[in-house]
């Protein structure tokens, strides 16, 4: 009797094991890493965006018939923790590719991991140009428009301003340093008469806004470039308004038109800043209407820019996997290079030469409406129109 029970149990275990293996074989895992605990204002909408994308992909048959599963980890805003998470996702979870990251220094850390371990990495948010140029590699692709692209969009408007004396305020880490450097370069090329009279480099997330604003005022610029975001931006605006430093001065500002950063300003929102952002309430295209309807139906909330980034990151990952027809890294790279796909902002393409997508951004001005900050006079700028030529990229990017 015991022998019989043993064989029945063994047979059941084999059957169960076979069923589990079959279930795993019918799914594709993607690893996702982001700074959820450090930057919830952006990353929570971002998570909602990618969760909506996963739901839509699986509802329409998955990836070549296989269910898409996203395994997500929090890096806590630390590059070392991001690399540990990446290693766990690859070695323990067996993911087909890595996606995500927010801060530029973390994006570069995961990109380096991907290069060392020969793993496909689709960077979602990090904006430093180094991701696709100076430190670019064959395994890393990027979705969002880079600092160069957004700077070129802003310079288009900023170069028409009469102001000649400029000051800059930016967080003192990879993103802020990269944004200021490329804006100054492009602006000075268009306006050789520009003088850069002051630079302020507060630590990311720890701005002491009073002394920063005081130093800028002492330099007496005619215009200011701002690269701060999140809680730092709120503190800077409040102190700047109190001390009148923005009054009578032009301000050009990366990211400030994104709802996650504009909304907290409320009735303190300064008017007339030239910004990049996401005026979801005034975009009237079929692609965006479809995304907006689906997002609001699922979450009963309006999207932020993070929602778009999260959504399109996973949609892009699925498109790459579907075209590759495989989870082999080299096949995914070949599939991604030159791949075009729809997005809520219209069709985008991942360029072969530098693995940068042509997703664009909206440029407009800040204003107040009913005691809230809004973005007005917004125009969509196609990413492809603000990228350097192939010849220039070849000088910027190391050979694989």
C-alpha cells in the first residue's frame, strides 16, 4: 500500500512539475527597476502606466501568444541598489530584459550592468545624454527625449528672448550637470552675445532655496535657466516669489510643465515660464484620446507624464519582443534598431545609430487657472526634429 501511495505521489509531483514548467514556458518576464520610495510623485503614475500597458497587451493575446509578466523592484534612489536589483532580476527571476530607472546616475549604473552582463536594457526616464552617447552601448536603448533634445526644443524659444545675461540653477548630479551643459552649448551657438553670469548647484532633493535665490539675484541676470524638479522646485518657486527674483526676468525651465511637478505649485505657479511638459487636458489626437480614455477608466484619475513613460516603456518592450520572436538578446537588439511603433504622442522610432527613440515633448508656458498651475500655448515637438545628425552622433558615441 505504501509503495502504491509512493508511486501515485511521485506521478502527481511529476505532473504538477510539468504543468508548472508549461505555465512558465507560456510567459515572458520583463524586469523593471525604479525609484518608487524616493520619487513617488513621478513613479506612482509611471507604475500605473506600465500596469495598464501589461493589461492591454495580455488582453490582446500577449506577446506572440505568451503572457507578459513584469517583475518590479525599487532601487531606493541608489545606483548600487539598482545594480543589485538588476542582478537579482536576471539571475533569480530569469527576465528577458531590463526596463525602467528614473535618475540619470541610476540609469547609467544599470546601463553599465547591462553592458557587462550582455543584457537588453530599455531605459525609460533617465535624461542624461551619456546614456545613448558618451557611455552608450549596444545593449541599452532609451525611450524619453534626452537632455539634448529637450534643450534644443527650449533653445528654439529661448534664443528669441532679448535677454543677454543668464544664470542657471540645477541639481548637482548627472542630470542637472548634463542639462545645463547642453543648454549652454546650444544657446551660445544660436546667441553668441549671451553671457553666463552665475551658476547655482544645490544638492538634489536638499535645496536650501534662500541662499540659492539670493545668489542669483546678486548676479542680476536678465533670464534664468531652471533644472530643479519635485520638492526642490516647490521650495525654489516659493522663495523666488517671496524675494521677487523672477519678477521682470525670463525663466526657461526643464520639466516644469509636467503635471507631477506643476500641480504641487498650485496658486504659487509663476506665469510665463517657457517649459517642457505634458498638457494632457489640451491634447486632441486620436492616439492620446484612446490612452486618456483607457487610463481614466482604469484609475479614475488623470495621467501624469510618468503615466505616459511607464505605458510606452512596456508597449515598446512588447513590440521589441514580438518582432524578435525570441528572448535572445542579440535578436532583440536587431529587432529594436530602427523599429517604429505607435504611442500616445504618435509614431516613434528607435534610431539604429544611437538607440534613442524619437518620442517628443510639449513646449509651452506656465499659467494659472482657477488657482492651479497649467501649461498653455503648448506645441508638440517631434523628437526626430531635435536630434543631431548621424555624423555628429558618431563623434559622440563610442564604437560597440
